[in-house]
């Protein structure tokens, strides 16, 4: 089962779900209906037995037509254990929802999100609660921006 890393065929009325998958938590973001902006939604506890039923509710309530999963790569481009986990979860989501699932290079997204929160003087305790959601927003916004660039100038991200 292949996953499209860079296919950006979002139609103008669909919402795209962005996910930052970690060992314990999944940060969730969603696009607006035009596919221009990403907004953080929540953090799902992946260690909880019914995390997939929580995903089911989100998928239905948000009218998601596509999913973007952050793919952590090492700085040399290789994929490590966490990347393998993300690929596995992405394949499960593709099979479960029968929707396009895209893997998106998320190198430094969590670090960037944390820097933004530190700059905004968000406490360490509060950062821990929102960092995964913010990282998902960064991942999804990067995907949406690349899609828009591709649409306007024909370039490939």
C-alpha cells in the first residue's frame, strides 16, 4: 500500500487533518474548508485503548477528506524508529478511512513550535500540554503552503 508523500490534490471544499504522532500523544490540527490555514484542534492520548474511536469522531465531525501525517526524518534524510511508527499509523489510517494519507517531512517542527511557545513566554507546564497540537499545526500549514505554491507556480515542494 503506497502513501503519497507529495501529492497535493486538495479540492477547494475539503478539510485536511494534520497529525503529529508521538509515542504517547497525537497532536491534531485541521485546515479551514478552503485549505489555506491550519488550526490546532486537540491532543489525543495514543496510549488510551480507544484513541481510534476518538479519531473516528473527529473525522466525522470535521468532514475530513485527506490526512497529513508528519514524518520525522533524521537530518541526513533517513527514517528512524519514530518515523517507522508514523508510517505504520499512516497506513492504518489510510486503510481505516479509505482516504488519501500523505506523509510530510516534519523535521524540526516540534522544535520550531517549542521555540515559538518559549518566545511567547508560555510556561513549561502549559507548553507540554499544547506542543503536540502546535507541531501538528506547523506540519499541516507546511503542507497547505506547499500545495498553494504548487497550484500557483507549478512547482513541486
